[in-house]
C-alpha cells in the first residue's frame, strides 16, 4: 500500500506524459511490491473473508445494513466531490458519464434495478458461476506466478525492454504503435538473451482466452448495454467513445504483433 500510494502521488503530480523510461525506472518497485503481495496477500484475503463471514453469521441483516451505511457515507461525503470533479473536467465524455451515474444511481436499489433490467435470472446465475470460476482460476494462476518467482523474471524482462524503447520519437508510454513498437522490435531482435518468461506468457494466454470466452458468451448483453448507453449520451460523447475504442484496438493490435513475434516456446 505504501508503494502504491507513493506511485499514485508521483504520477498524480506529474504535468507531462509518462515515458517508457519512467516505467523502466519503476520496475524494481513493482517487482518488490509484487513479491510482497505473494508473501502476504492470500493470508490477508483469508483474514478479511473470515471477518466478513463472521459478521454475516452473527447478523442476518449485515449486508443490507452495510449497503445502507455506504449510501449514507457516499451522500454525505463523496457525492459532492464527484460532482466537483465532473464539473471541472475538460473531457465531455467523462462529464456526461459522471452526471449520468449520479442522476440514476443513488442507492443499492437503483443499481439492483438497473442490473435486473439488463440481466435475466438465468444471466445472473451464469455470471455468478463464471465469477466463481474466475476467482478460483485467478487464485491458482496467481499462486503459480508467485511460486515461479515470476515478478523477478518479469521485471528482468520489462526493465531493459522499456529502457530500450525510450528515446527518439518514442516519448509517451500511452502510445505503442509506431516508433515505440519499432524500438521494441529492434531491441528484441538484437538481444536473444532477453526473452519473455514462460510464466508471464501463461498469464497472458489465460487472460486472452478468458476475454475471448466472455466476450463471445455475453456479446448480446454488451451490445444491448452499448446501445442503451449511447441513447443517453450526446453525439460529441458518442464520437469520443468511438475514438477511444478505435485507439485501443489499434494499440492492442500493435502489442499483439510484437507479442506473437516474440512469445517463447514453453513446455
């Protein structure tokens, strides 16, 4: 948490764009934070889960009362702050989305009603089942990642890669296509000893498969939600969404090109 807070303040206060050189410089901290999580996150989760379960066992209304308390806290403390952020934003899309959420979701009952309008009982049952499967898969994958020392291996891969990508016309870490992709290809082609670790490839492949499965399974719901949301936004906001989607697809395609060309052969 300490490292996360430090990094949050560091990047929050930065006025210029984040570079790949900065990301390279922060890899050691990410590695150390990851290794710390490997040693303590599971035990911390188990303690929290046990405490919550104990509260639920001792109070049949615990969940409802907790939600009610959260609603009161949000209305009294955070809602006005969120409104200030939305009003001061120069991004029309963010402003419209924030106002849309605040106008329509003021209680847990509002959220429940919205979910029920999009998801049938069968859908909800399937989502719960998928979520439980994803939780178990995440725990298994994360444990294997930790047992294999993959934070160390991943940092040893990304740190020199990001350092080599930084420079020339590659100046912004949010952009990969173009000069940054060229720098990455040049570095990986000329350094056979810098290879993506197999434990990282396994996480990447698992994530891709899970995304493809869920996108296919819930495509109709996603499209219906997209159409519903578009109807509540201005043309300017909808155009901005299209721009963001196009940009994400373009950057993802460039990353996939480099990934496919350099992923290791693993047992």
